[in-house]
């Protein structure tokens, strides 16, 4: 699924210096989430995640990739600890 989502959104979020680095489906406490991790050569602040989310969500909605079993789409930036590894 990462390749499909990257193909849809990477070009659109390129101006924010962001790319999709990981996509996974996680089920916790009965909630099924699609987690989209963003990466950048810069520090990813909340404003950029918000801007990316405003771009990504309508694209995903129109694509039909997300089925009705997904309860939440969680878009976040790669944490500093992960970047430094």
C-alpha cells in the first residue's frame, strides 16, 4: 500500500519537502488505523504535517484506496529519534 499512496501523494507534497516513508495498518483497542509516516531532510513541524494532511486526505478520499474497515487515518512526521538512528 505504501507504493500506491506514495505514487498518489509524493509529487503533491514535494513542495513541502516531504515524502511518504512508511504506511501501515494498525489495530489497537478495536480501532483500525492507517498510519502514514512522512519523512524529510528538514525537521518536520506540526504546521508541515497539517499542510500535508490537508493535501493527502482529499487525494486518499478520491482514490478509493481506503476501505470502510479503516476507522482513522493518522498522518505524522518521522520522529527525531528515528532520524538520528
